[in-house]
C-alpha cells in the first residue's frame, strides 16, 4: 500500500463520498517498481465509495475498483464534451428492435420473426408481441397464437404494430377482430445539443448510478404492490446493454426530487422513466437529468437519443419539443379483444 494518511489529509484529494454519482478524475497507486510507486489515472463516473474502496466507471464501461488507501488525487470534472454529430442513419424498424433491447422483457419467445414478450404485466412494451416481419403463419392464426400465449399467462394480448415493419395486412386483420389502438411516438434528438441543455446549477445536483436503489424506486412507483410485478419491473429496468440511472437527491431521508433512466446501445441512447416530484417541477430538473445522461451516453460513443411517449401526453411532448426532439415515426399498441 502507498504511505498515505486519511483521505481528508491529502490535499490533492478534493472529492469525498458525497461525490458518488458524479464524473471525476482520480489518480491511484497502481503498483511499485523498485519500491517506487507507479500511478494510473482514470476519468469516469464514481459509482461507489465505501469501506471496500472506490469504483469508477470510465468511458470504456469496465469498472475500476481500488482501495481508498491507494487514492492520491481526485476531483470532480465537467460533463463529457459531446461533439456535434448527425443522428445515426437508422431505419424505424431497426430503431424498434433497439428499443426492445433497451427495455427487455423477462420472458421472450419467437413467433416466426415476431417476438412474444411478457413481464408479469409491467408496462405494455414488455408485455406485447413485437410484430416486425413475418410471423410464419397466416395472420389470423398468428393472432390466435398470440391471444393464447398471453391468456396462458393471465395477461391481455397487446400487439405492437409498426409502420413500416409490421405486415401490410396486419392492421386490417386487427380491425376485423375489433382491436383497440393506442398510438406512441418515437422521438429522436442529436445527443450533443441535449448534453448542453441543462442549467449548470441543476446539472451539478444530478447523480448517476448503475442500479435503481430504494431511493430511486421510491419515486418510480409503476409496479404496484404485487411482488411478482415488482420483481419483473426490477429485471426490466436493469436490463439492456449499458444502463444508467440518474437522480436529483432530496433532503436527507427523503425521496429524490427527480429521476431518469438511460440505456446506451451503440450509436443510440434510450431515455425513459423521467419523473419529477410534484413540488419540484418547473425547476429544470428533468432537463438537467437528461443532459447528464446524454453526456454519459456520448462518452460511451452514442450520437443519437430516442424516447417513446404516448401521443396524448401533451406535457411530456412539450418538454421534449423544447429539448429539440423530433418525431421519427409512430407505432401503435393494439389490444386484442378476449376470444
């Protein structure tokens, strides 16, 4: 170990445990050569600091963990300076598939090229068949199979209908069956502008984490009180290639003022679960959350962001309009009548 005293006695260490969740630059002792210490630097998100040591997640995504006694310098640093770049050239069908990876259902089963998805009823996205491509059956038989699959799980049968992407005759067959529709907008934005959108004071209050802890979940109450649904919700929200949770802490012992979630998948970053406590609204916290998440996604190589919002959610759409989001395409959830 390095011959270092307590962290508070090291003048070059200008961070402490209250900085968990911030982007930092740290220097640590990485080893010794001829009894002389060697040092290594890392820049990334400080995701934990406890009696077991510090963990920093750098740009590459592989966490770096080391003993507190090896820390020789550290400071908080600004958000990653995302470079301006156009939106990724991605067709709506592929973006729908990317979105499915960013909100992965607990149970998935292929039906031809379609994907049956179930998660104990937690959200329509994770409990609907993604009807992209050919189901390998005549449409009436495919939809009968869909209805039976969800009935066996005690769930309503929802079909995610995408144009383009779904079979041309699917909408007509759903109409014939008397399906009810709910439209959803897929909105996209270049990340660089979004990463610069937050006011500095609000941005400085945001903390990042790899997991949704009890405090984060206390503001995200979409799962209800059913233990099976709660378990499914935790699996869904933690699923995806590179998942980040953001929060603006409240007073000590109180729920956070705002929360959000982001999944980085190659060139795209998915934003969702953005919630602001009623008493903390109109303070720029949602914008700050999304700016911090966008900067982290850009640090991992993403250049475009997307989200899915119900077409009738005027308040959210107005927020996203102000942040530069535009509509890529619309898809519909169609609920099959019980047979």
